[in-house]
């Protein structure tokens, strides 16, 4: 076994047990994310906050994750993916308790940021663990099955969150992570093989610091630019810091003897463009995920439990389709599936923009099912394209980059949704949704419709980048190119 594979490849039987264990730990993040989005209006009203402040509950979590994924991926390559995964599981479980005990919106936002520190560890190396133990001809299938955990978490979260928040209160939606986390911490050490460590390696601290600062400032600029003004002094300072630290990061990585990110990976067309497709696709997804609960509660006046089971429609579609999509990509390649998936998602978002104040649950749900169908067709093949393009010695970094694209896309998607809503309904920046007048509700509906249009444009853009990125069947793997063997 070559150094850098990070984990040993088990025999046929145990590798599926490893996948199951990774899925158990991986289900917590989607459950947490979907539950929080469902109860976000309830949290907003409980703390008498406005939407602009409430945005920070998911954004602080995603911001922390996004800023740390690259260093975590490198640490996985150095010290073994299993070790990083377990530390992340423990941290995520402990901070979930703290979130549930929060006494103010500011405290909740702070604990959500800490929760992101642990979640980032598990996200950064999960794809690396799976890619390490499955051969290329089964990679798409394995990643598709792993998508079941993500889809199941997203499917369980809305219904579970609605029921829990309705009968027990929003605090208990965070406590649901605790039993799952304990079970994963007991099982993962038993079945996941001990990872390889690579002696003589060190973490590129200057590279890690500059990448963290660049991503942090970029996402903060995207999030706060609307309220501060895009050309205001604080916003321009953040943007300048993001650009300067990003350029400094590239300079450091080019000169470092042990770079955190070998820039040769980005010269790989499939890797870089498929990663970009993932970024844009998740922006489109989180336009949908962020704005839809507010539409259901503030315009259609659904209760939390009803919002929960309506929002379950999309992840249930992913749950049904993702495994077949991943297995199909092993046979026919990734291009057609990735392009079709993003195109379907774009159509679904455009159809969502046609909903009004008289829409029924069925009107919303079949559009969400169509969106979930497109998402499922895209994600597993695109992930397979990214991970199949990375040399085995850099699977941790590749997994970290893919996770970074996913989480930055989530943050930017929320930002895009917020910017469109505030542009068409500026009163939403200072009023909780429960205080909207009838006229404001109508104006808010118009803002929601245009937000869906923006999401449709994003998904269509991801379809274009997927055309350029994804490999046809028979295309050579790029592993080993660009001096990255």
C-alpha cells in the first residue's frame, strides 16, 4: 500500500460495514441542518429577532465549517482519516448540547459556530474514507449509497423538527444529535480500519492561516454586504482582505515544500470544474432550502409540523434516486447525469416561482420532489468525478475541497436568497415575519418568487459548468497527472 492512501482497503464484506458506519456519523449533519432551517422562523420569533440576525444561525455554522475544511483534509492525509473523523464526531455531539441550552440568539449563534468546528472534521474526510476503501468501478455506487444518509437526514429532519418544535420546543431539535453521536462513536472505532499516518509530514500553517482568512472574509463580505452596502468601507475591507489573503495563499502554496494544497489539483480540468459545479449547485439548493420555510409559514400560514412534512418531499426524492444515479455513473460516466440533474433542478426552481398565496401543500410538494430528483441525479456522479480525478495521496485534500465547495455554496446560497428578499421586501431586515401586515405579506411573496428565479439561474449555470467538467464513459482517470502521483 502506498503512503498517503490514508486507510487500508478491507475485503468485500467489511468495506460495506465501513460505509454504513460513516453513514451513521454522516447523518447527523443533514438532520441538524434541515431541522434548524425548519425551526428557524420559530427561533426568530422566540428571541424576537429579525431575519437578518436569524440568518446567522445557519451561516455561523456553515462559515466555520467552510473556513476549516482544507486544513482538516490535509490533517486526514497526515494522521489518518479515522482519527480526524472520530474527533469531529465527539466535538459535534458535545456542542449540540450547548446549542440546545442557549439563552439568547447571540449565544446560539456562537455555539453553532463551535458546532461547525466538529462537523467540519467529519465532512472533510468522509469522501476520502469511502474513496480509499472502494475500487474505482464501485466508487459511484458507494457514493450514491452514502447519499442515502444525507438524504435520510434531510428527509427525517423537517418532519422530526416540526413535531419536536411543536410539542417540546425548538431546543430539543439539537438534542436529537446526542444519541446518534454516541452510537456512532461506539461503532466507528470497531469497523473503520486504522488509518495510515505519514511520517515526516507537517501542516502548512501559513497556508492554513491564509486560506482560513480568505474564506472567512469572503463569506462575511457576501453575508453582510447587503446590510452594510457593497461599496461601504467595512465591506470593501473584508473583500480586500479576502483577495489579498487568497493571493498570499497561492504564493505560499507554490513555494512550500509541503503545501497544504498542491495547486496541480486545480490544473486538473475535471477536478476544478466539477468542484465549481458543486459550489453553484449547492448555492441553488440553499436558495430553496432557506426561503421555502419562510414562504410556507409567512405566506401560506402553515404550522411547524405541516412545514416539516412538506419540506420532506425533496430529500425523500433524493433518498430514492441517489443510489441508482451513483451506480449508473459507474456504467455510463458522469457527464449526462450531472448535466440533466442540474437542468431539472433549474426547471423545478422556476416552477416554484409560480406559486402564490393560494398554493396547496400538493402544489409545493410535487415541485420539491422534482427538485430533489434533479439533485439526486447530479450529486453522486459529480462527487465521483471529483474524487476520481484526485491522486490517492491527496484524497483527504480533495475531499476537503469538495466539502468546502459544498459548504461555501450553502452560505452563498443563503446570501443570495437574503439579498433578493431584502431587495424586494426591505422591511424584512427589521421585522420578524410574524409581524408582517397583509400588504407586506404580498410584497414578501413577490420577493420569494424572484428568489426562486435567482435559484433557477444558478442551477442552469451549474448545468453549463457540468458540461465542461464531467467525463464521458471511457475517459481516462486523471489520477497521477500533473506530477501528483
